[in-house]
């Protein structure tokens, strides 16, 4: 359900407007975040041609001289002067789409799926934000074959930091003049109760990672053939998650924990850490199994930890860039059904909990 904006643009979790800061000898100026337009782009998906606004984003305070190219797909019939709010899907690509052409990530099946849905299907009208990591870099500074890892300052990759800064920028109404000029959008039109993140392979690692860094910010996440931070299970548990993986994956191994490897590997390792009773043969109280080939096996929107496993053979790591094509499950409707409480409602819930706590303390005395 789309909403009409009724609050100041960039509410809740947005940063203050970027400013010029005085720094260095003689009052030299250090420039804050910048967004620079590049040539827009169209690609083909299922008979449609999703259109992408494109730009380069830099934040010297986060990444020095590094920047990150990006594409943004706008919702169908989007009116920059209107008042309707839309969800935003953040897409994190896999290793094969790295570079600086700002097109490779837009041609991935996942990016095309959500952009085409955004621009053709009313129920899925949304913004799709797709940044690109340069060749040789990663979303998370950890080995893809090592399975669940410890999230630390050392694993917090430069382009992940830039992506977090970018997400703050496009949801901050103080940047609307630049956002309108470069990306043809306003920050206040992003429904911040419906921020979603999806990723493939290297980008699936990034999906688990950003959900942990930004605990409670995303309404839902989907990750194809990755793994996540084993020391951030509490943070991850705040976000509904749908993970998918091939049974056997030669690039990102996918195994349950055992005596020789207490953390396991890949998606199975993370799900078993989050629910120690989970295996990949039956659902548990926390994890719901989905048959990705059966359309009659769609998990309900109420399920918040879902695992889809592709049989091997024929499937392997190749499922990572193509899961949106190969899954018959209605994952798109599940994703868009997830929503955080409104900030005002959340404040009321917190206040109610505090009052209950205080009443309990008074009785104790």
C-alpha cells in the first residue's frame, strides 16, 4: 500500500543536510557528500525496458577520494511534485558485476526484476537503488569461502560505508534540490518504513552485513548464496530474512554446522546459528522451508525467516545471479508485505513498555 507523505521529507533515520566544513590550515574547505549526474540507461527485462537514472556519489568524510556509481529506477508514473510515498529496494550485486561502467549491476537479473516490477506493476511501484563496487573490491572484507564471520571495523568495507552514506543521502530532504536535479526524485517520497535490501553472492554477503550494521532499519531482506556475521545474531533477528542457496555451491559453500565446523557455511550456517534446532529437511519454530520450484509452497507474509534450497545438480552457485528467474515462489509479494511500525507508533509502543516497567517497579517496592 502506497502512502501519502504527511511529514517533513527525510524524517526518521535521515542525517542532517550536508554542509561545507572548515578544515585544515588557512581555513581550507572540505566538501561534504556530492551527487553528480551521469548518462541514464535503459535495459531490457521480460519485454519491458527499465529506465535508470545514473550518478556518481562521493562522501569524503567516509571514503576519502573514493566514490560509487549508482543507478536509480523510479516508480511507474512517479511525480516529483506529488505526495505519494514508495518503498525503496536497495540492490547489492555479485562479484561479476563489479567495475566502474555503472551498467553491469543494472543488467543483473535481480536488478532488472525489481526495476521492471517498479515501472510496470502497481503493487510493486518502488524506487530501486543499485550502487556498483569497483573491480577488486567487495561489499564485506571477508573470504567468501569462510562461511559466517565476525563483523568488525576491519570487515567494514569502504563501499559498504559509501552505500550506507548514500542511503542516508537519498532519504534526507535537505538534499532535495540536488536529488531532483540529478536523480529526478525527492527524499520525502521514500517510505522509510519499507526499506528493503536484496543481494546476490558477494551482494548476499553485503545484504547480511548491512542489515547488521543498520539493525532495525530495513523492513525485510533477501540474500541469494551468501553468508553473514555470526557475532550479530541479535541485530539480524530484528529483520525478516529470506535466504536461498543451492544444496552444493562450489564458490560459497553451504553446510550445516557439525563437530568439525561449529559455524557451518553459507546460508545454512547462518540460519542454524540463528536457530540451533534448524536443519534443511524440515521447518522449525523459527525457520520456514520453501520449495523454490513449487508455486503451491509460498510462505505467508507472516513468516520472517525463510530458506529456499535448490537441488544440486542441476543447481550450483549459478543460482546466485538468477534466483529471481528460477524461483516460482511469490517472493516479491512477501517482500513488499513487510513493513516497520510508523515512527510515531514505535514511540508509543516504547512509551507503553516503559510505563509497564515503571508500574512493575512500583509494585516491587
